[in-house]
């Protein structure tokens, strides 16, 4: 799911420029403020690479 506008994928490379993987339950926890982005990432529940691999400034959703 793309949640933010960002750089386009390179047509010669099938990997998008920014990839974040997490379970829906993790997203619900960080989006609602139950836990933080950094806590979940440190626990290994979030895998993120790219220019914008840290969404902590945007969370929790308000």
C-alpha cells in the first residue's frame, strides 16, 4: 500500500525506491500510539529501506 507520495520506481529495477514491510497489527499499534515506530522497528517488527524509511515523525496518526 502506498501511503505517501514519493519518487517513482526505476523501470529497470523492479524494486520500488522505498519499501516498508510490517504486519497489519503492527501498523494499528503505531498508528494509534500504542507503541512507537522506533520500538516496533527495534523489536524487528518493521523492515524498512529507502529514503523515507522512518515514519516516526508522522505517527501516531492524529
